[in-house]
C-alpha cells in the first residue's frame, strides 16, 4: 500500500456493535440499507475482538482499502448474492447471509450451504445458471477478477471482487462483508474465537527455532512453489517460519515454477505439499525429481524426514473458518 496511514484505535465492543445491528435481521439487511465503512477513509483501524477488547491482540484493517471494496456495492446492500468462491461463501455463511448460488467444489461446504444452487466451478461458472438466479451481485475473488469479468460482463451481471488469498486478506474481506450486510457483531464474535485459537497455535512455536519452509502446490504432473501471500504461506509466516520463495529466492510472485536447483540451493528445513490429486503419488514424484540432483541427500527436509503432505480439505482452498485447524496441522508439521 502506498498511502501513509495514521493509526486509529477502533475497539470493537459488544455493546456498540449490538446497537448497530439491532434493527437488522440475522440474515440480510433491508434493501434500503446503505453499505458503509465504520472508520474514516484513509486510516488504518485496529480491530479488536469483542470478547476481551482490553487484552486481546488486534489486527489492522486498511480502511482505505476497505472503503474501496465496500464502494463496489453501491448505495444498497444486495439482497440476492451469488458467490463464485468457496472462501467467500464460507464468510457469508459465518455472517448469517445465505447466498442464492455457490460454486461446485470438491471441498465440502457447510451444512447450511448444501441445498444452495450450484453454479459450476469457481474458474468457469455456468453463466446461464447464474443469470437465472437474478442476483443483485456476484461476488468473486480479486485474484481471478479478469477471468470472471470476461464471463460475467457480457451477461450484464453486477459483480464485486474481494481478496481471499492470504489469511490477512480473508480477515479484511470478513470485515468488509460484515459492514455491507450490517453483521459486525457476528464478525466480532468470530474474530474473538479466531484470535484465541491463533494465540494457542502461536504458543506452540514460541521459543523454537524458525524453520525454512517450502510449500508445493499441484499434483504429480506439475508443481508450483507458493510464497508467504498464499493461505498456507501466510499462516506459516504468523508461526514464525521463513518461506524460501519470499526470503531466499526473493520472489514477489505468489506462485513460482518449481526449479530443483533452486530448491537445493535454498535447502528448506521443511517441505509441505498441497496436492489436488493423490498426495502420496505427488510426494513420490517430487522425491524422484529431487533425487536426480546429486545434492538431494544434503537437504535438511529429507535428512530430517520433513517432507509431508497437508490435508487438501483444509489447505486446498483459502478458508477463514478452517484457519484454526490449519494452524494446528501446520504447527505440528513445522516444529
């Protein structure tokens, strides 16, 4: 971000938030409710969970970015929403907002979303089906905005895009949607629980040497490296681990093509795989590729038996609601 921020202490308390949502239903606001930010544009708001505002660690919301994202929704909060993202559908569900359409996915959705109309894959939704649902807005992730716009724009569908790649982006999007749908209390309650679970996970890493980690994404046919701005990468960073893509290879790209020579040079302590196919086959293929390099036996990850697969149901899609379980699994494999 290029803007200069000034810190604004914005303590989110139960009483204030309860007052702000008292006139709204548990699911969706009235059509005339206008989305708005709760702090002045251009500031950075420090959001604290409502459970213990005086003691709980806070996270910073870029108010300039939040205001920009909220502006996409116009003057009226949408009554009918289609989500082109599992991550966004989960956030809506947490806020008590039921979408009229969700993507088809191998990742299991919450029980409350099981009966919702499927619109096809997140990358290639069924535009005809989406149009039939007559949504006020289609929500998608900013990472694939260009691709989705090419599909939705010809159908004259109103769209809005929010970031969902990393943990911090998911938190920002939760704040944004909670303001749009006037469900700040539910967001505050969720963040209170998440903060406690985060602190429990961080305690596992306390006092331990931070490992160098390499995240692989793909299948036995193709691998990519993931930097610290991805979902698993952002969690590992919070746990204190060093991501070789960001810290050793100095790449700012979110996904980087696998280069065995670079892996050997970086010498990660831990190698973790997110496989969308058979994880055992993927690890076996990766090990075969690495062993073609004569220096593979010197890699710390291999010497210490730290080449592991992560649960795809937990890490396959960036997920705010699954972050607690992701933290736990990641901490166990890193330390």
